[in-house]
C-alpha cells in the first residue's frame, strides 16, 4: 500500500514538472503565460534619466515646497 502511494506521488511530481516546463503544451496542457508586456512598454529608459544636483532641481521646480524630515523615529 505504501509503495502505491509513493509511486503515485512520484508520478504526480513528474506530471507537474512536465506541465510547468511546458512539455505538455502539444497536448493542450500548459501553464498560463505570466508575462506583462504592457509593463515592459511603460518602463522608463534608464539612459534618458539624469541625476540633478539640489540647486538644479530647485531651479527647475521653484514652487515645490521643501520636504519636511520625517520624525518616525522617537
């Protein structure tokens, strides 16, 4: 009885592995695609980013109020 249970668990694991790797896609069994192409299109291009010094940031946004330091540590 225990051998049967172990054999069933091994077969179940092998089936899950084959399914998760897409080996059963030819028979119509494959996991759902988890890609997010819309998020890839929305990503900021890192080569277009520029780090500003404090005075450059103030010059570009003069009406912005200075950020108050957080006092979460007591």
